[in-house]
């Protein structure tokens, strides 16, 4: 947790190596979420694209992460970065699949049945 927080602080200050290391440390988490949310067939078909979207999401979320987060009682509470982005990663996965499915169905010929 302490190492992760140091990397986030450095990345927020513009340290590219720290940002890269933080994102690389979370690739396993992204793969885990992709594999638990999607069917294996969809993972094979869209997994790489979704992983890239997750990496971009993590890159954006680093700057929004609050290192001085306080809970409802006003007490400082440290939160893991993966916990912070958990819901957003799931949203990226689902949104990506929906967009890809809609695109594939829109490419189908328009057949009218009588």
C-alpha cells in the first residue's frame, strides 16, 4: 500500500516511470476482472482491446485519485488503487462489449421477413 501511494504521488507530479510502473503492476488485476466478467469466447475475441481501454482508464484515474481521502467520520482512510477503479473497470468492460456487439449487428444485411 505504501509503495503504491508513493508511485501515485510521483505520477501525479509528472513522473512517467512511476506512472508506468503503477499501471504495469495492475495488469494482472485488469486481466482478472476481464476473465471474471466475460465469457471465454468474448475474452478471446475482444480481450486485448478491452485491456488497452482499461490501461487508458487507469492512466486517467491516477490524476483523480485522492491521496488524502477521509471517510464519513472524517478519519483518513487509505484505499487501494484497484479498489478505487474497480467499478470503472467493470463499466469499461461492459460498455466495450455492448459497443462491439452493436457494431457487429449493424453490419449485418437488413433482411425483412414476410
